[in-house]
């Protein structure tokens, strides 16, 4: 849904509740002009599903009731970190009929049409409630920055218990966003108030003792040096499966592209683990799971690639005079392509193939509790050197074969080999943290170069195909060709740097260093 409002606000905790009565004096001391005030009581109910679907998607769902009103205000907000005391959130709001009891499905129309399909058969339930007596003040500073300043006496409910605190919020209505943080810091210093680091929703969860699921780091493997190879594979697959499932709600909702990125990386790491520990599973079972994961990665890949292109578009536009206007047709085209790709991705995630993929992973995790192959029974320390040697040799051979005129596909193949080596090193890192950490850092320099080369090559072809397939004005076509030439130059620059970067990696003697570190460990 595209009609989001950006909410920029700062929150201050007021230790002495009596200070709320003197908020006008505090604002006047900062030179703020007060235009009007209003006092009202607000009752907020936060809703989510039993499996915290909305929270895992980075969203808070608030239903706000006001005394004497026949309607309530439904709001969906992104749960964004508060940086330097200021929160910047996306917010979607809609007036809905005031329900007699907390709804089990999203009320209203617009938000329900947007989020309802993602929620599927899940039902909503209340998780926390907050009541506020709010005095809202319309204030303007000498720079013309207009703010709504709210002095809130807040009550957080947790069963029969409640906690109270006083909060002052400064929300931007009009003007420069940076002024919000500056004014909040001045007010905090003058009044000895403390910047709040959590939203009221997060505070209410803490008061109620509720702990929504936290994301699992995509690089975390849970491997231990004393493990057998089969158990190590199980731990890696289990951790990455948890990352994949955690990020599924955010991928379905589509507000923050990072959820899709993290979900796709988790799928790739599972594929890499199946390749690295290939002999820990029977061949047919491993191949069947690999094929399912590849299909899942492909279903997510098209959307992720288009997210990257759209994220890069403002930088492209900045290199051109009147770039925003000239690249408008390309932006429209990419958004349309992304919508089609998202529709296909959601159809995959809603289909039987995705269910079968998750079931296959869970079946594999169960089978690895009692690993049967000889490799699976081997100590991880006994096979680690051979596992990393094969991937390191593939990278070195691939890099040594590259020439200045090698095809872009050859560079891309090397990039894929680098990813396999990096994942292998991350999987085995607990066995020799310093050595594998150093390998990952230097290898990342090479992988990043190859990634920039690939991005430039793909962008060059995307721009060429777009110009060929669309009727463009002369200036628009010239702008596309200018960008295409710039991407060709960028790819050429990375190819020119490749011998130096790869040479440094090739000369580092990584296999001997890793063998020595593994032996010492």
C-alpha cells in the first residue's frame, strides 16, 4: 500500500509527572510559540497474531479509541529503531467502526485489503493496552518548524497491574526533520528529561513481560569444534531455517526490502551447507531438498534484484541534469516489473511447493538427529581442512583462469565460487575464529569487486533492453545511453582492478594458514 505517512518524532521521559503541568513554560523557554492546545483521553489496543506475524514483519497494529466517538483509528506503524532520540516511521491510518471488543480480523477496507492476504487464516488478538491522558500542543519555532507536542500521562496495563509514566513527544508537522532532534535535545538538557529509546508499544510489551521472537543472525551457525559433521550440518540448517521462517512475514508484506534479502540469504546458506556437507546425507534426499531450495531462491530472486535496481535509481538520477524527470519511464517500468515479480513470489509462497519445501527441511533436520553416513559420523575437526580446501582451490583456479577479455559470465561464475568459499569459512569459523575471520575479510574484498562488476553488467543490459523495448523521447533515450555508458565504464574499472585484488588473495597462502590454525585448535 503506497499511501504511507512518514512520522518523525522524539520522545522524552519526564521523571517528575508534575512537570507535565508546566510544559508551556518549558516550551516558551526554548522560544517556541504555542498556537493551541487540546486535552483528550486515548485508549490504545495493540493487536497481533499468536505467532507474532505483524511484529516479525516489523509492524505494530494499533486500534485507538476516543471517548464519545463512534469510530476508532486503525494504525499500522513500522517498528523502527530510535536513533539519537528521534524515530522515523512509516504509518498507515484508517478510520474504522468502533468495535465492542477487540477484532479478530483487520477492520476497515484499505488496510485489510493490503495486509489481509498476507495474514491469511491467522486471527488477531490483543497483546497489550495503553491508556493516555494527552495534552496536545501546536507549537512553532523561529525557523518555521511546526510541531505537535504531546504531554502524555501514560498507563501501561499488564493483567491486573499497571505502570505509569510521563512522556513528552515532539512530532514534526511541517519543516526540517533535523529540527526535531535539536529541539528535543535542548528540552531534555533544560528540564533534565531523558530521551526515550522505545516506542510505547515496546514499553508496553516490556511491562507485560511479553517477549516477541527476535531475529536470528544469518551468519550464526551454532557449530562446535567437538561436533560430528552430520550434527554440524543439522545445526547450520536449523539456524538458517529459523532465519528463513522469521523473515517470511516481512517478505510477504513487502514494506522493508531487507526481510526479503535476509530470507533469500538464509536459503542460499542452506544450499551452501548442503553442498559443503554433501556426504552427510543420502544423495537422492540431498538433491531433492537442494532442488526445492533452488526453486525458492529463484522465486524470491527476481523481486530482490528489482529492489536493488530501484534503490540505485536515485543515485543514477543525481548524475543527470533533470534526472528525476528523464528516468521517470524507467522507474515506472521497474515498479511494474516488481509488482509482477511480487505477485509470482507470493503465489509461490502461498502454494504447495513452499509447504513441501518447509516440510522437507524439517524432515531433513529430523533425519540428521541420527546421521547414517560415514562422513556424517566423522569429527568436524577431521574433515574441516578438506572442506575448505575444495572451495578455496575452486576460487584460486577460477581466478587464475580469468583474463582482461574474459566474459562477464566468467567473472560471475567466480563470484558464485567466492560466495561458496565465504559461507564455508563462516560455517567453520568456530574451529579457528581468527584464521577464518581473516579469510572472510580478505575474500569479501574480492567478492565485493566481483559483485560491483556483476551489478554494472546487469544494469548495462537492463538499460539497453529497456531502451530497445520502449518508445522514448530523444532526451530520455540519451539519458539512458549515458547511464549505460557509465555502467560499462564501471565494469571496465572493476576488471582493471581485478588482477591486483585477486593477486593479493592468491598470494596470501590461505590453505597453509588455515591448516596451521586448525591443527593448533
